[in-house]
C-alpha cells in the first residue's frame, strides 16, 4: 500500500507537472462559470495536486474536497497547450486520498434491489423481439445501472434496434464501476472489471448505450495493464466495447424519419474520450428533422455523483443547457448517456412541455 501511494504521487507529478498556469482552462470549464474561486477551476485543482506531491500541503480532506468538485468532463484538455489530462490527474488524487472520504460510493439497498431485478424485466420485455433475418453478427448488450433504475424503456428500445442488425445476447452484467472509480476506489473498480471481462469472454461485440459505461469499460486496458493475469484479456475486452450510435452506423442501420424536430446533447465522455460526435447526428438526421443547438457539447451537470454532491452547481449548468434546448426550437432532445438523460428529463419536466428528453434509441 505504501509503495503504491509513492507510485501514485509520481504518476500525478508526471501527468500534472507540465502545467504552466496559463489559465486557458478557466475559459472553458463549466464549473468555473458557476463558481469562480481559484480552487474550483482546473488550474487550481492541478495546483492542489502538485502541492500534495511536493509536500506543500498535507493529505487532508480539504484537498480531496477540492479535487472532488470536478465534472471530469475534459473540456479543459481541448484548450490546454500541454494537453494535460486533468480528469486523469484528479482521479489519481482521489485514489491517493480515498481513505479520507466519507462519501458513499454504492447504491442504496432499495436501488440495488431494483438493479438486481431489472434484468429479468428486460428479458421479459424483449422476449418477443425477432432477430434480423440471416444475421451474421452476434452482439452482447451491456445493461447500465442507471438504465436499470430509470431507463427500462430506453434499454428495451436499444435491444430492439440491435435486433435489426444482429443476434442480440442479454447478459446480466456487473456495474461498469464508474461510481467506484469516481470515488477513488480503484481496487474495487478493477474487481468489477474482471467480473465483466469473464461474463463477456465469449462475445466479440459488446454494445453499450451509455457513454459513461462505454468509456469506463474501455479503461480496462489501462487499469489492468500491469496485471500479467489480466492485461491481455482486458485489452481484448476494451476493444470489444462500442457505443450504440457508433455500432449502428458501422452496421449500416437506416432509421425511418418520424418528422419530429430533434436536437442532440453530447455526453462529455462520448464526445471527448470516445471521439463520437458525428455518428449520433447522422443517425438523427435520418430519424428526425434535426436541429443543432448551441453549446451541444457543454456539460449538463449530470456526471455520476455530481448532482447529488453539488446540486446547486448541477442545477445551474442544467439551466444553461435547458435554455439552449429551448432556443433550438426542437421538440425533443436526445442523448446517449443515462446520467445525462436523468438530468435532461428533469429539465424537460421543468420546461412545462416545451421539449421532451429521450435516449437516442427511442428516436431511432
């Protein structure tokens, strides 16, 4: 444990040491538009990380609190001259200080019961779905925890879509591990990764319809790279994972136009980490009268625990997103992340019917 902590400090220094304090990140950080304190922007958080490494500050809860107030959206990387991966740095700091945290990293008992029972419900909903004729593909679906809790209709719509292009297998998978990773509990996150790797060992394609899940699962190659036992299977697993819109486009899926006016909200992890931006738009242009909204790739405030931990900031960011949706004039806003969808549905409810929020699968 002591040796690993020393290694973490060196990794943090290597990743953050190139910061020249230029401040470009302040211009694009969503949190900074709500809270302008220096400790609440990427530069301030990198300074805190470096102070921790260099012994300028003690490993105290205040440092953890500083690096926790981040969406991990990655907007800062786009404008950083040194391309510092701020989310990576902050996740390592959270890992280093994880034993100081008193925040919950698991679901409530009620939520866990719902998660456990949701798979049987999905199987029942999808029992009558017919597979594509003469299908040569076999695709396994990754069932998100947030879909199990709040998005069963969208999950079933995803399975129907996949069934038009492939022989779909439903797997009662484990959580992708993002809640644990976000809290710095990397050891437990790796355990979930290993369970999922074993569950999907016999499948060549794993389709996730949540950007958070897809990105977190793809990190398996990075987080298990040092394990001789798991490095090869983790690399193979990460290469199998694909986000729904990217899969559908590669499979040549053609949507039917519903003539509804729709816009799209980019999940941060799809846009920046997975580099998926044009695929959902091209699909929506087939399925709807597509309208591009302003700041489509700005964070809605929905990542993982952020809305629960920092509700005022999350609500402020969501209000900006709702304003841009309304300005677009679209009747529907679609997205490809269940955390984002949770936020956007809240905004839709508050709009008094001005727009509706759906998962992209429900439009396609």
